[in-house]
C-alpha cells in the first residue's frame, strides 16, 4: 500500500477536520447514541486523525484498533493521550484485510483511503463488512472535483492528468480514483445498507499557502508521471500558480465525499 509522510498528514489534518461532513457525522452519532460502548477499527489510520475527529461523537466507552502498514505513523498515533482504549496493529490491508477485520467490531472507519483501492478490493471490503452486519464510516474520499481561483488556461489539463494518475495502481491494483465514493456507496446499498453521504470538500483560502503549494507540487508531479503533457507546460503552470499563492490571490477547492452506512436488511 502506498504511504504518506507524517508531515503531510499533520498538515492536512486541520483541513480534513473542517471538511468532514457534519450531517454524515450527525447520523453516525445518532446511530451510536443508544450504545454503552463501541469497538472501532480505523483502517489506514496514519497518525490517528480519524479517531481524534470522531471519538467525541461516540459512546463514552470506546475501544479503537488503529491499523496501518507504517510503524512510524502507528508510533505517533499511539503517543496521543486518549480517554479510550487504543490498540495498534501493523498490517498491510492491501494484502491482509481479513486480519484487520478479525476481532469483534461494531464500526469500520477509514479516511482518505477508498480512492486508492481497486474495484476488486472494494468489493471484498464491502462484502466482509456486510457479512458481519457492521457499520461503516468512510470519509474524505477524493472525487475528482478541483476548482482553482483565479483560473488558469492550463488548469483543466492538469486536473485531467491528475485524475488519470489517480487510477494507477496505489498498492491495491488499478485504483478507482475519482469514482471510488460512488462505487462504494452503490456497493453497500446493493448489500442492503442505508447510506447517508455528503460532500466534504477542502476549501483553501489565500492564507492557506503551505498546503496550496504542496498540492500544486504534487499535482504537477502526478501530471509529469502520466506523460500526457509537456514538461515545459507543467513547469510554467506551476510558476503561475505559485506566484498567485505567494501574492495571496489563490483559492483552491478539492472535492471529497463522506458516507456512513448501516445494515437495514438481514443477509
């Protein structure tokens, strides 16, 4: 499974927290309100941002199992003080999903993961969750929508190249990329789930210079890797966008989708 640096995860956490869809979180909280306790697994947990974002909406007694394939990220996740019981599990879910879901569970959570996975992996993921009648909360799945203001003539070409790159193998096989959220929602509904979903877009203003620079650099790198655009055109685009970021004249919106699903049919 493709990994992400602790520095990038730390940078994006504030924006992720602001973006999480409040209506989806409200349905999650309401569904869990009558429980005295809850057991949660967070797949591809990184440094534990999902736990920090969601824990206050869940029953007081909580047991979290944080799963990732990066020992360094797991160590950071374990270092956070928490009022709930927290275990960590080193596991590459691209090849051993079964072990990650093996223990008694009530809720499967994940953030910024599903756009990286293949259709075959998603089908296995959904089926294993549905077979056990578990709830699922999947947040911040990239859906291909990017808006840059002020617009540049080459923006559309960069976004199109990025979205092609998103379909490449990220460790799970050919990735679903921008189609992941709709595919996941449709799959869970087909398995007898009620699914509440909503947008969770990043909205980055002129003062959010650091993350805008990281995004522009990352998108340019992805565009280069596709080979679909001339390097000189990509480099010129980066310079124009960086000038706007530095001048405080750049805003960027990045589209994501959150959903919460719970079984309504007996399988």
